[in-house]
C-alpha cells in the first residue's frame, strides 16, 4: 500500500529543524558498558551541555515496548537495560505548555537509540504512541539503510534533519517525498540526529490556550548498526584499554576472546595467565593491551606478562592455571604483512576490518 507524505501546509504541520537554540532529549549509547543507557537534556547531545534534569525527570523509557526503570542522576537520567545493547530504545517526555518569546505552545519530546536498522514494516511496540514524531534508521531491501521521519504512521516529506557527529558543527539533510534521507556512514559513528514537527492546530490545555504543538525527535545511532554488537563491543573495549583501535590491539582482543571460549573462563578470572612474547616495539606489544581488554588480565594482577623475543618467535599463550589447559596463538604471516608498519591515518580503519575478520584469517591456535 502506498503511503502518502504529510503535506507541508502551514495550517496543518511543518517538519523542520529548530532555528533557535532549544533543549532536546538525547540518548547516549557509548563505551563498553552495555547494561545501561543515559539520557540528557540540552541544546546538543554534547554531555557538557546537559542541564535542567528536573524538566525530564518524568521521562519514560522502553526497550522493545517494555517499560524500564529510570534513575535520576546529577546530569541526566539512566535506564537499566533488560539485555545488552537492545536493537531499539525509545523515550518520551511531555514538557506541557511552555511560554517562550511571546508564544505559548506545547512541547512533546521523543528520543530513539538504535544499535541496528529496523524493518519499517515490522516495527513492534515502541511504548510511546505514533502521535509522536518518529525518526528511525530503517532497512531497505537491496540497499543501505535510510533515515525515515514519520508521524501518525505517515512519512513526512521535506523534513530538515540535523546531523551531529563528535565536535563537528551539525549538518542538515532533508527527507524526500517518502520521508527518507540517506543515512551517514555508520562505520564513522556514533551519530546523533534531530528533527522537529510542528502541528499548527491551536488548543487549550490545563486552562491555558496554546498556538501549536512541537513534536521533537532525536535519534542516536551506535556503530553497531554497521558493525554488529560483537564487533562494536570489541572496538569499545579495546579503545577503553588501549586508547585507540589499531589492528594489532584488536588482534590481541580477538585472541583473548577466543581463549576465554576455549578455556571456558569468564573475563577477569584469576585462573587466567597470559604470556605474550614479542619484540619490545609498539605494534607487537599492542597485542598485550588487546588481551587485557578481552580477558581482564593485567600486569598489576601479575597474570599478564610480556617477554621479549624476536619477531619470528611472536606468540601468545593463555593458560587456565587451575586446569593447566592452554591456548597458543600465532599470527598468520599474511595477516602480519597486511598490518605491519601502517601509517597512523590507516590504523582505525584497519582495526575495524580486523575486528570483522574470522579468527582463521588472523591467527592459528593450538590447544593443550
């Protein structure tokens, strides 16, 4: 069935990015913590601009339509997640009737966060109603995912969407007649987006007249939308431990992750002992930081050791000290050639590539 876009009639609705500074509700999904999601209230998604938490203290948050417990923090809200990195989170806050610059209007805030694109025809319960503006990353058959803006189940054409990325100034894109716009490069995420829908219908609420209702929507897109949760978790943990996600550290993470599976041990187990033999040179030694990120071994716990050896003798051994079982890792020669002595500007991209490779393309294993 063909859906008709909402007409841009002044008396009906207009969708546009706000031209003045105004506070929005923003999701934050980042770092290695997969047990919670945060929300802030500010002009931009930058945490440093978060303020006035009391105005969003009544916010409701859902994962897959399930209402979550929300805790108020000094600089925002935190929702505990029922599972690591749900595909779609939603939030809603009603700010009620607001007086600003001689106008009186109603503000409705919606926020979305995605770790993967959703099938637009199968979007399940979101918690908040479809009378709220929706801005989602949706999958497209035979092509890359797109951004889609909808209201009351209909696409909204010519919507202005602000795109935030790191400390860069926000850019703007517009939706087409189907309410769709190209999504940014997900591999370069995370991204945060914002749009606003204005319903020009006047009304009365709580004994006060208002001229319009402003429906605001933000969307936080995690790199997992492009990479998948396992790869995204790998990169987040490596960055947290190592300060970057170069291919050697990522290879070390992959070794550590495989060792945990082979030995049947959890992260941070005191039964673990990792010994990394390599030249005392950056690149080769970065593998040790990746091991630490994956397994929790560390020099301070005396269960991560670096031993100097020639490049030809490069190997890593992870042992279960209780059972005395061990896994020995040696890098594939073709892998080493592909990542040796890379220029700094290529390290992040190569790290993402390595995080997505099958184990067999990175290393050989020997289990004893």
